[in-house]
């Protein structure tokens, strides 16, 4: 992956309006038979060697699906249901550009609260074992989910480039079946590939004590800045290392300690967009530190602000992540305020939202990189 990226960066430096990795073959198209295989009582996600049982207590496997990006194998789901369809479960395995189980758990919890209102109750939050491995899943159990007040359970894991999200819901009177299905998933999931699930560390979120001191001013971005920002933004996962596509990845930009600022609202949204900020001051001369994240969805869609400190320069870069793709946007001389992040989301800040580069990830590994976009 990194070799392809550096090739693309050298092409961009030569000056074309759009540069793409010349050695990248056309994206592969996947069928459901390519993505999933079944052997006996187990169903296997072939791209990562993750398998789950076909029966979860009273629930039985029904069908596979792609939630988005059809044919790319980046956003996959297994659907289960009881015989009367009243209790149902989904195993999502998808590839957000910045895979982080803790952020996914936080945003899914936020979405569950928005869907459910004041009658929702959180019964339990915990770090759980999965597939015989201790401490790799973040779990939450709920009562009063949605308007029909369902019993519901959710769990989250990261396995290399993949997020595994487990969801089970059903009538409150059948809570035992809901819990049995989730327990079965966590107990009987298997990791049969080279990459194992990462240790789970839920994020602790309180209210921010202070807002940014001032609004950030746009900074110019030369070709060299775009190259370095693109290198910084690439997610190098454990499976890249296992398959020899890169050196070991650098320390994670996203830490465990966050506070929640006021956030913002946009028209037609289900509710306010949460903005998380890292109140900790990073130290050192070469900093690539995630300092703010506006969470746009519970599928890994987010706007990240990365502090870059290098060669006695400091800049705050906007990075838009979604399933299978990262785009490098504008840069500021200070941390953007919530209002500035809203302007980027709404498209009213054209400079801040200008796409300078894009990185498109493939389900089978590697990426395509385009630079010099929107000059």
C-alpha cells in the first residue's frame, strides 16, 4: 500500500491536475459467494477469516447483504431472525477508512438514543470477551429501544481494517432470546485469519470545559503539504503489516480521552452532530494527533481534525472518512470551532471543504490515491 501511495505522491509533484496510482489494477467486483462461504453450521467472511454460527439460540441465518457500495465487499451484513421474525440480529463487517471500535460504539449509542427518546434505558456497558479472547469487544444492553420499546444489545470489535458490529433486538418480553443470541455471537465468533481483534478501550467522554480560543484561519496548501497530509491520513492496519505491504503502523492518532463540545445541527438531520475534542496537549516535534472529530454517522463517517506539527510548522488538517474512502480537505492555523465544522458539513465553507486528495481503499488490501483534486 505505502509503495503505491508514494508513487502517487511523486506523480502529483510533477504537476497533473489529477494523479492516480499507475500500478493499481481496476477495482475488483465481488459477488456474495466471493464474500461469504458456508461450511456446516458456520458462515465465514472470507476476506478476513471471521466466522460466526448459522444459529443464534432461537434465531437462524436468513441472508447476506451489502449495506452500501454494492460489489465492493466493503459494507457487509448477515441477517438473522426468529421463526416469527420478532427477534432479529445483524452481523455487520465493514471497512471504514478510520476503523475505531470505541468511536463506533459511542456514535451507535448516540444514534440509539436519538431513535428512542427519553424512555431508553442503558442496562449495561462493559468490555467483553469474543471468540475466547478477553477484552476485545465493547458491549451495551438497552431497554426501550425505538418507539416499540425493544430489548436490544450491541457489541463492537476491530479486526485489522474491519469493524465488526453485532446487533440483536426483540420484544422486551423476549429479552432472554435477545441476550442468548448476543451471548452466542460473542462466544462462538472465530478469528481464523492472520489478524486478531484489537484490545477494546471505550472512550471516556465528559463535557468540554472550554471552546477553541478563536476560529481557525484557512492556510494555503502547496503540493508538498498535500503529499504529507495524504501520507498522514492513510490507515495502515495490522493486515497490511501481516501481508508485508508496509512497515508497522505508527501509534494511533485517536486516543481514549475525549470531551464533548456543544456540537451543531444541520437541516433534516435526525439530531445534533456530536463533536468530540481531545483536551490533552500533544508533545514532541513531529505530531500527528487527532484533536477533534465530528461524528456524522454510526458507520464510520466522520470529519477528523488532525494537528500536524513538523519542521517548526503547525497546521490543523480536515480529513473526511467514510466507508472505504478518505478525503483530505482544507487546513487551518488553529483548531476549527464547531461552527466552522458545521460550515464544512453544509458546504458553505468552500475553502475548508475543498478536496485536495482522496484515498480509496480496496476490500482485498491496497488503495488508489488521487492528488491535486479541486485546485
